[in-house]
């Protein structure tokens, strides 16, 4: 069963090796899943293509279908978080469980993390909950990233 290399040391003391985290989440440990967890955590809100690239760098050729399956399993288990800004493709990240939000650039699509001002979900209260039991408010702050802001003010020919 020990098909997976665990030679990499964990980043922090309380962080389990990826294989152990998979086991603890009740998931079967596969090389693809371990590579995927590593890739998503190393990456910065990667899209599916970026995730596939990172997995292939680690374990060799893997089909896109296998990457999708692993993403689905890890997302469902709460080890990976999926965000999907409107009009964009899904992004994946390893920072989970802290209800952080995202800043998204309308121009280049850059995504950055921002801590939740309240700290826990749901961090917004609707004027009227209409009888719903709410557990989360999805917050995305839209605007221009620093680079795109600088570009749009320095070049007035662009809208
Ligand atoms: Zn931008
Ligand atoms: Zn994030």
C-alpha cells in the first residue's frame, strides 16, 4: 500500500503529510491525490489546467479525467476549496476552513486572498432571511488589481 513517497517534510509542525491527511479524511491514498494536494497548496488559486500541469510534473502523465476525479474527491472531503468567480473558470486552493474571501481583478483575473473581517461563516446577515437557515455568505470583492490599476491610469488610451 505504501505506493506514495513521503520524503517531503511537512511545512509546519501541526501539518500532517498529505497521505495522512487523505487517510484522515477517509480517502483512499493514491499518488495522484497526494500530488494534487501538494500542487494545489503550492499554487495560487490554480485553474484545472494549472493543477493538471503540477500533478504531471510530480507523477508523470495523468489524464485530465483523473485530475477532475481527484479534485472532486478532495473538494468533497474539504481538503481543497473550489472558488468560481462569475465569468471565470474554477480555481482551487488549499487554504480551507477559515471562511476567507477573495479579491478578483476584472481585467486580468488575478485572485488574492483576504481574511474574513468577521472570522466565521456566515459573516453577512441578510435584511430578511426568508426562513432560510444560512451557513455561508460568499463574498467576492471585484475591482482592478494593483498592476491593472497602474496600467489604466498611466495609459489613458485604454478604457
Ligand atoms: Zn489585474
Ligand atoms: Zn483563497
